C-alpha cells in the first residue's frame, strides 16, 4: 500500500510539473507598463502544435536590437483622435506601429487598430476585434467579425479574426527555458472582393501564466499576395526576472519622464568613431544626432525645447543598435 501511495505521489508531482497552463486577464498590461524586448527581423518557423510540445528556439533567434515596449495613455500619442474608444496604447521601437486597446474588461482584450507612422493605418472602430477572450486554455478557439478601414487605398472591407490556443509545453529561448507555456495563434483577414484586395496577418504568441507580455511573438503580414512585413520579438529578461546584463548595461537614461534634461550613461558600451546617439520623435523622425565619441561615459541631453510626448533614444555603432524611450513632460 505504501508503494502505491508513493507511486500516486510521484504521478501527481509529474502532472503538476507539466500542467496545462491557463492564461487569465492578469497578463494584460496597463498604462505605465514597460518590457525590455529583443527584435529579430528574420522570420522563423513557429514549430508544431499540440500538447506538451518542447520548442527550442535558442539557436535560431538573433537579437538585431533591443527596445522598450511601453504602454501609454492614448491622449499622450499623436493618433488618439483616430481611436476615441481606446484606453491604452502600445508602441515599440523607432517608427513602429501604435496599437490601440481596451483591456478594462477582465473577460476580453479589445483592439481598435494601429498606425504605422507615414506608412499604414488600419482601424476597426465600428466593429473592434476581441483579440483575447479569457480565460484561455489549450483548445480554446473562436471567430470574431471585423469591420476595417485600411489606408493607403481607403479600403473599407469586412474581415474575420480567427483565434486558437493551439499548443502548450515548454519553450527554450536564448536566455532561458520556461515550462508550462501556452501558444496562441491568431489570423486576421481583411478583404475587399470588389477590387480583389486583402491583408492577412498571422501571429503566434507564447504566454506564461500571470506574466505580462508574451515570451515570444512570430508575426507576418501579407498584402495582396506579397509579404509586407515580418518580425520576431522575444522577452529579454533572464529566468530570474532580472533584465539581461548584456542589454541593461549598454546605456541608461534618467529621469523618465523628464522636463528639462535627460541624464545618459554608457558604462557598458564600447564607443568608437562610428557610434552615434540619435533621438527620434513619436513619428519615427530623427530630430537629433551626435557622434557618441564626443561624450565620456556619461552626459546630459537638453530637452527643454522638445514638445511634450514620447521620444526614442537610439545608440548605433553600425554593427548593432539599442533603444530606450523617454517621455517629455
């Protein structure tokens, strides 16, 4: 009998170590949240679906640059008037899209659309997407109708959003291995049959229960049969939850938000005559540039004449680049 109890005890422990994860609204970010992410411009395979999968991306992911994903109040962004119902805006690196959300309902996350500055806009104000419905567990799937307006082209077309939590298991990234993660697959199709025009966005995301932001995102966009863009993002924090030393010691800025001056430090950066510090505004336009060799290991940046808003400081030495964001009050 003792052997039987011992066997059952081991069985229970083994099951718990490989328990299927359930993702709740705890993963949803709020205004002020930030996350250090790595960007890889090479599209990779998302791997297989199913139960108890072991995904190993440790050798195929590359860090083109780091950036801070940041969540803002829509009022502090240049496109808030286009998305009047949004209560949250997400933005990433230089020239990246601003996406607009409402995460105030614990049962779902609603997306109203996005803007890529000077390039592309798609909004769903009349019929927004229920991007996530909580709780999410393996096998959950649904279809949501979308009404979209896309520019350029002023394409006004209906669409469908397909969601499926198609896999769970463990994932190995370059900086850590995480067990009990859930993979979601979302497909957004916007079509206009009258002019044979469409866009198709496919996104895979790996989530860990109770951790904001996915561990890995693999995304691609096809417009009229041609690959429009592709990208891979992955979480750049160590297994302990501390940001990787490689990224955080490159350079630092403070205070943030700031009013007059931004302090800069470059203790972890090997400065050469190609190293440049640039500042970009919220539209991705470069407004300041200077060779970093003119600085020592620290310096200050005068921002008193900058308009209020979000800015990106980028350090680039032609081999790699690093980004941090700050807000001018």
